[in-house]
DNA sequence: GTCACAAAATGACAAGTTGTCAAAAATGGG
DNA sequence: CCCATTTTTGACAACTTGTCATTTTGTGAC
């Protein structure tokens, strides 16, 4: 009896994973409109009704994909935050984690873009919304924690009227904006941006330099550190 | 004959403007899915076929809205670029223009987000795509022009392996990312970001400081300058 | 084996979308 | 007034998503 229950449960989870896998593919292939419940059902060789027993609607599938990725991102960020070095090195490690995340979950930015598109968010369940918000907060906490450590250690002093979260907002928007532009602009080279990932690294560094976060980027080789973090922390699993 | 032609032409343009106006409203109200050709037709008291004579499809309407706004943005940026001051002041004036743009075209970021969503872009006409790309390039040129002036005047020296466009990419993504997040995150206050617009101003300034662009933000009152630019340059029309 | 009952899967449907196109209506020159 | 040309129309086809009565499947008791 126990075994049958778990077998069913296992089948259910497998099916759910398969749905998400198919959805990921469709989304990558042709965006929000390309994700079709009919086609998922057809490719799964199940009826539509069964798919709807897993996800109340299309938007739930998309949010589930986002949740999956965000959970993994927190994992990466937490690992990065424990890097044994000064605060400026630790914030660089977070940058490395962000790069790693983009490589492991290349579909995520497309998903987040869809979720942030009004009228999608509204259709999703409270639980998944809650989960997404909590992931966002958790991310914020991890990073602003490093900022606070830097303040405590005297590596950084906050400018007038600015909170640590304002700095995090800067890193966040710089990253988010850069990756969205990279993902959706097929001709960055033509406008003179040859290596956007390297440019992002530098822009982040210079922003932190501007805040006065020591040691400055000319005093250490942060790109090398980021490569090292990615090799040593994120190479396996 | 000439008069009848122009009258017709005038009516056509008025109708087109009305379509775009309605579309703007629907888009702001409820996003891409909320924009319905049927509803536009109904509210215009024209049949659907007539609407389709103006725009080949839904996506064309969205791109038309983007084009409208981008044209206006170039206007604003060009005005800002002529500000009579040092290069650092001129790049701040561009920041002021960007703020002004967001206030005048609050729907634009939602539109750009939709356009950047894959499978939307593909459905639009080459002409409008071309126009959008040329606007983007033009913007890039205006700003990288100021960067080059700064290099020529010795206000700034480019770091190793970086082109002026990489700096512009930084400002671009910082702005774009910040405004997208602001527009779609209804609870920034809860995560500790009280005044995101002020934070964006500072983050931009600090990034430019990090690049070593003189005079530094602690040597001048750039926020005050931006307020002044907005008052003196963008108050009328 | 078979019966009864619960659980799960089904697909026809309703209600919506976009985009088309033959037919109807308006227009304007002769 | 008439007729060629342009413009407008809305019924359609072809697609969505999401529902739910009906059918199928699974389980345990006898």
C-alpha cells in the first residue's frame, strides 16, 4: 500500500518534470506565445485535462520554471557568500555566481521578463507568488549582508542618504538590464559592444569603486578571482 | 482634388492616432494580452478589417508605439547633449533627459519589454524594425559622442580593453534595468529601496566616478544640475 | 473472478483570440 | 445619374485557454 502510493507519487513528479521540461523548450524556442497547453498535452501523450491537473493555467507553469531557477540561484549565491576573503572579494564571488546562474539557467531571464509583464503575474497562485517574492528577498539579504559586513569592517562607507539596499539595487539592475539586453539584442557587436560580459564585469567593478569599496579594482585582479571562484566553487554540481 | 486627398489623409492620420491612443491605454491597463484588436475596433466604432488596414497585426501597433516614443527620446537626448558645460555635466544632462523621457512616456518600458520578448519582434515589418534599430544606434552615438569628447578633453581615460561603448552599455543597462524593476515590482519599499529614482542617480554617478570621469560626484552637485536641466531645458514642450 | 467504489484521464465544448477576404457600401469624376 | 474605384464590413477559418460531464482505470473486499 505504501509502495503503491509512492509509485503514484513518483509518476506524478516525473510527469510534472516532463511538463516543465517541454515548457522550457517551447518557451526558449518561441516565447510566451509559443508555449501551448495543447502542444504540451500532445507531446506528453496525455489529454489536456491531465496537464491542467498539475498546473491551474499556463502562467503557473511559467512561474514554476522561475521558482525552480530562483531556488537554484539562492543556492549559488549562498555558496558564493561564504568565499573566504575580504568583502570586496566576496561581492565579486556573487558576481561569479550570477554568471554561473545565467549559464546554467539560460532561459531564466526570458521567464522573468514574461513574469514581469503585467497581466501574467496576476493570474498565478498566491503560493508561487509568495515563493518568488521570498527568493527575491533572500537574494537581497545575502547581498546586502555582504554590504553591511563591508560597512562594519570599514571597507566601505555609505554615502549620505543611501542605504545598503540602494547599492544592491544598482548591482541588481545593472545585471538584470545587461542580461536582458544581451539576450534580446542580436547585434550588440554592430553598435560597438564586443564583449558584453566583460563589459558588465567592469561596469560592476567601477560602480563599486565609485562607492569607495576597498580594495579598488586597480588594486586587485577581480576578473581573475571570478574565474577562480567559478572554477573552484561551481565546477562540480 | 488636392484638398480631398489631404482631407482623407488627415482623417487617416487621425484614425491612426486614435488607434495608438487606445492601444496605449489597453497596454497600460493590462499588458500585451489586454491589447485586443476586437476591442480597439469596437471602441473606434470601426470594423476589424479597417484596423488591419492601418496595421498588419497587433505587434505592428506595439512597435509603432515604441517608435513614437523612441523618436521623442532622441529629441530629448539631442537637446540634453547640447548643454553648455563640461563633459561630466553633459552626461548628467543625458540622465536628466532619461528621467524626463520616463515621465513623458511612462508606457514605453512596458512596450520595450514586450518587444524584447522573443516571437513578438519576428512578426513585425522590416521598416519598423529598421527604424527602431536606427533610433537605438542614434542614442548610442549621442552618448558615446560625449564619452569621446571627455576622452579628448582629458576628463576621462578609458580603462584597458574597454571601448566608449562599453561605458554607454553600463549606463544603458543600469537605466533600463532600474526602470523595468521599478515598473514591475510593486514592493521595492519592503526590500529596503525607499527612493529608487534617487538611488539610480547615485548609482550612475558612482559608476562614472569609478571610471574616473572628472569632476567627480563629490566635487560637484550633479543632482542639482539634473533638476536644473529638467527645469530649464524640458519645462516647455 | 467479480463487484463496488474511488480516483484519474479524457476530449468535446464554451468562450475567447487573430487575421482574411468576398461581398457590400461609399466615394467622386464624367 | 452612373459606374469604376476605393473603402468598409463582418462572417469565417484557425487557432487559443480552461472546464467538466463522461469514460476509463485502479484498488480492495468478497
